[in-house]
C-alpha cells in the first residue's frame, strides 16, 4: 500500500484519532509520540483534510472574514501589484 492509498483508506474516526494524537502528543493508550511519528501523523491529517474536507474545515485554516462578510486585509497568497516610484 502506498501513501496515497493509505490516505484514501482512512476513515473519519482514524482521522480524528490521528489529529488528537498530534494535538496532545500521545497515542490513545497514553504512550508518547516520537518526533517522527508526530510529523507523519500531521502529514496524514493534512493530506486527508485536503482530499476530503472543505477549505473552512481543514487543519490550519484561518478565517479572514469579518462578521459582515468582508475580509481583514489582503490575501497574502494573491499577487500584489508592483509600484514603481520615480
């Protein structure tokens, strides 16, 4: 089984369990995650989020909208016009 197949076979319960393990740094049995395990679990959670969840529910999502629906500031990922000053 390759990485993509593993992510596709994850269930929502597995996703929640991995996410909790990353958050608290422990497996459900209380054993601590190693740094490598934490990294791999976080990568799996993010990959699952990307393929199955809407953007607003993904790990790391930042809601930049105000209550009236407008955005705070500009989107840092959008290209910005270059201003040339003489």
